[in-house]
C-alpha cells in the first residue's frame, strides 16, 4: 500500500509547518501559558482564515470537503508546536459528533459558525470512576416533561473553560456500565447548575472537572437518538485516536531532529558525541521508531471509513499501542542524550515528552488498547 502523501497534502503540510515556525515558536508558547487562561484567540482566528477548521466539513457549511487524511496531515505538522488550541476537541471530535448526530438545522448553524471560528466545542465523556471505558457512564439524565435534568460529574474535560458548548454523554437508561442507554446532550458552558473547577494538565492544556446539579435541558439539546449514542461515541473517539497518533508522530520527529542536531554539536573527548558508534546506533533506533509510528498513524487514519466497526477499532488500537511504545522510547532517548539539560523546563525536549505522555493516556493507554485489540480480533 502506498502511504506517501499527494502533492496537495505536501503543500498543506508545508503551510502548517511554516505557521508553527513563524507564529508558534517555543518562547511564544511559554508566554501564552504564563499569561493566558487557555490559548490565544488570534491563533484560533488564524486557523479559521487558513481553512483548517473546516478541513473535513462539507462545502455546504463552508468547509473544504476534505477527508480524515487532510486532518491527519495538519495534526502531524502542528505536533512540534505543542499547540494549546482546541483543534482536537472542536475540529475532530466536536464537528464529527455534530455531523453524525444532529439534524440539518443544527448542522447548518453549528458547523457554519465552527468554520468561521465562532464556535468552540469540547466533549465530556470521562468520569471519575470510568477510567478508559466509554460505556461506564454514571451522570444521569432524567426526563421531566419536555426537559431532561442532568446530575453527576465529568472529569478531565479539556478546554471546558473556553468552550461555547459542551457535548456530554449521560445515562438515560440501564445500569452504569450498560452499552445501551447512553445519550448525548449539547450543554451551554454557563448553564444554571453547572459548576467547574479549572486547571492545566501536565502538558499545559486547560482542563476542568464538571459538576452537574439539576442542569435542565430541552429535548432539542439531544444529539442523535435516545439511548443509542455509544456507537457514535466510539466512532468519534477512534477519529480522535488517529488524530493524536498523527500529532505524536510530529512530536517524535521534532525530538529526533533536535537530538540529532545536539549530538552533532555536543563535544566530548575532543569530538562530537554523534561520532561515537553507540550514539549512532541509538539515533538509528530513534529514526526507525519514528518511521514505524508514522506508518501506523497513516494506517489508522485510512481505516476510519471502514464499514466494519471492528476493523476500524483494531486499526486505532494497534496504532495507539505502537505509537505509545515508540513515543516513550523516543522521548526517553532524547532526554538521556541531552544529558542533564534534557530535564530542564527551559528546553523544549522535556515539554515534548510531557505531551507524548499525555497522548499515551488520552483515550486509553497501551495496556487498555492491547486488551481492546484482542477483544475486537476475537469478535
């Protein structure tokens, strides 16, 4: 199978890489983290002007009518920038949930605003007790006339502090771990009864703990069919997995490049350490890990449109396992070869490793996806 990029994808990648170099250098990112609560709105508007917010959306809503491959290319190129913007939450997951679950009126309103940079979405699916299980939902949504009343908690909701609307999975029927009985709702960030505790994750991404205390929603806030949201959630999470795998590949490539440059200039015993045979072997191992990870990320993206959900799930889990292992290896090697300075906060190497660590546990770690792959293979 030919996994090389087309000429158009190469041009797209080059434009994103140029944006990262010129508008998202490491020093500027540090300043954003220190001085803002989440991210710069100017950057988000630039994403809109460059057409990245509508890459995978139909042209009728102002999008580019592209595919998951387009989004993958952008995600990989954005990786070295360690972006703080809600690209994953809004462009990949939020827009996909709206596309597959909303009616035409909702699609027209929400997706058009999203493309223009006027709507930020996030997805609240994790709960304190659920770990990585998408079907472990305890937050309840009880019918009350023409409304639903939500009570419960959601954990580690990325970009909830800046999202205009939060897509929430809630239990409308069945027991806590039942696959049937889950429904999605669209909740305004400042809804009465919704409280939030904000913080930053290890990689500086803003996140929140959400508490729902008798939050009342009209039935029109429901996305998709009642009690049947789990297949839709699994689909969009697999899209999210493919995207973060591509981002991890971009970060690993940046780590390899930075480490290669360092070993060429760092001298020991009167010569660059890159001339020592053992260092050469370690650099080759890092390069091989990066290239294998890239192939797995591309494969997971190409399998997203498979009609058989198990094929899609296996590809996503295989990529998550492979890239999780590769990211740990490349990150550790890079820090070790940089020596003591690799552990300092002033050097970008440690920040790259932090983001790779958070990507590893996002949507399930290596152990979880090994089990998921095995379960899908046996079905």
